[in-house]
C-alpha cells in the first residue's frame, strides 16, 4: 500500500483516536484500507456506511502509532497469506503440552 494512501487514512482516523473515540477511529482506518484494497482489485464496496466525520480538527500526530499499527495489521491480514502453502506450523503452547518440548 502506498505511503501516501496510508498517510491519508491515518489523517482521517487520527482525530477520532485523539478524542478517545476508538470505535470511530478504527472503523475509519478499516474502511480506508478496505477502499484502497477494493480499488486495487477492481471491486466495489457496497452496503458499507460512510465513516463518521470528526467535529474536531487538530494535529495529526496524536494517534499516528495506533493508526499505523491498525493499518499494518489489516493490510497483513488482507495480503499476508499469499504464497504460504503446506507444511510448517508447530510451536506454541499446544506443542508443549503434546510433548513437543520433551525432545
């Protein structure tokens, strides 16, 4: 995803996050990522309500870290699964209880 698009999404979500309206901030970020992904793949989003408008402007640096983390997590979930097939896995608590740590 281009940096310019991420910056636009961040700028739209930040006022909500700064006002502690995390629901609207995260929804705005999610919607922005979904719109960019839909445009990149030539599909239209339908039935999606528009993001709320902030009554407050302000400096876009307040919630940048949270917005960037949210956008990266969403982008990773949308595009991160490509090319991962077969085998692997393992680790974690389940393998410890199943005897994986006894070797």
